[in-house]
């Protein structure tokens, strides 16, 4: 074989060796998770599921008391610590991730879940509404992901970043301009970060739930009443209404979203990055009425 052929073989051998060295997804029992908005709803159910699978969990939320309560319920400092953070605060986000590293020696699974909804019809949406919505969900999830990527690349052991995005980032719902636009922003953050971080063995994926009415602070805090008015159904029937629109006629609950986070991060989906799992009982695929 000539010199150039020899070089080609050596080059590919080296590339293959690098691939073998690349960090592989680890079982959850060896991992440290940082869940934003972990004190309520979907974030709380996710923290509970990850802890039940053996992960150590930082319950990161701007509501310190609720985060402390959840961390205690998950088993206290050996399993879970509360971390107070406002995800819109750059310094605060870096400090919060450092706190998780101090507690458990590293961070290799981050769930970008903190959120709120101030969506209104377009002509009633103020610039302040738009900025608040995008501050928490677009800027906040970017800040958390950037800091997580910094830590994970330094650790050199790969990792997972999961965005709790939404079907509202894929299809347009009524009176939803600020919320829907920011969920679409998160959806593209998933793809962009997956592209940049793949070579470090860091996978970036999203979960797209349908409306999760029961257990959601967002729905209890006014969004439920607003949605009920938009759809012309009593607020107490909203969960049922959402379920009846789906192909499976099933209501999506926080634990169903947590199941998807577990599936993405639990070690089996080794070749999945840059994509979203719908947890919507089929409503994004087709609507029947
Ligand atoms: P929730 O209100 O029950 O929980 C949100 C948590 O985020 C709260 O604990 C809140 O304190 C925290 N939070 C809000 N702003 C924060 C900030 N600036 N910094 C730190 N923490 C902050 O809501 P949920 O329904 O469980 O929603 C969680 C996520 O799931 C959100 O991103 C939401 O957009 C997304 N989602 C919800 C639904 C739904 O129907 N409930 C559907 C699709 C996607």
C-alpha cells in the first residue's frame, strides 16, 4: 500500500479510537440532575422520577420554600438539594449550577423546565408581556444550557440537556403569541445545541407535552381560566376537554412528561439527539375536532 493509503488507514483508525473514547450515556443511578422549576408540576414530577431511578437531584426553583419541601420529600441531602434560582439572572444561574456541583460532585443531566405563561391575544400583548415570557423561557433556558454545557464539557463525561418545550412551539394555538413563540425558540435551541455539543457526547433533546392541566401551577394561576374561556368550556372540565381532542382520549399528566425525560436520559436512547418527543396523546399528529 502506498503512503497516502497508509495515512488514510491511520486517520480512520484514529477517528474510530476517538469514537470509542467518547462519553456514553450512563445509568441514572450514577448521575446528577439539575431540574429548573423543579418545585412544581412537570418539574416536580421529573425530579421525583429521576430520584426514584437513583439520580441525585438539584431542585432548582425561584420558589425556595417549595423547592426545599420537594428536596426533603425526595430524601434530603443524600438524594436531593434545593437550589434557589431565577433562571433569568445570569450570575444566579452560574451560582446555582455551582451549588449543585458542590452538593454532588458534578452535573450531567439538566432539565430546562422553568416556565410561566402570560399569553394573550396579539393586540393585548404588551412589550412587557413579551419580554417576561421570553426572559424566563428563551433567555432562561439559554443561560441554563450554556452554563450546563460549560460544566459538562469540562467534566468530559458527556451529559443530557432536556428542554420541556411544548406542542405550542410546533403548531399555533389560539391567543398564544408570546408563549408559542418562545416554545419555538426553545425547539430550535435544542437543534442548535445538539449540533454544537454532540462531539462532547452531550445530547440535547426536548419533550413536547399537550396541555397538562392537573398539577400545573401555570394552569392553576390564571392560564386555566383563560384557556377555558378561549375554548368555551368550564375550567373544571378543561383536562377532560383536552383529553377528548386527542387520538387516545387521554389526559396528559405531569408524570407522563417525566416518563419521557426518563426515557430520553435513562441510557437506552444512546443515538437520539436534536429532536423532540411528543407527549400529547397524538393531538399534534391529527385533531379530530
Ligand atoms: P408550574 O407552574 O407547575 O411549574 C413551573 C415552575 O417554574 C414553578 O415552580 C415556578 O416557581 C418555576 N419558575 C417560574 N419562573 C421561574 C424563574 N424565572 N426561575 C426559576 N424558576 C421559575 O408549571 P408546569 O405546568 O409544570 O410547567 C413547566 C414547564 O412545562 C414550563 O416550561 C411550561 O411551559 C412547560 N409546559 C407546560 C404545559 C402545561 O400544559 N402545563 C404544556 C407544555 C409545556
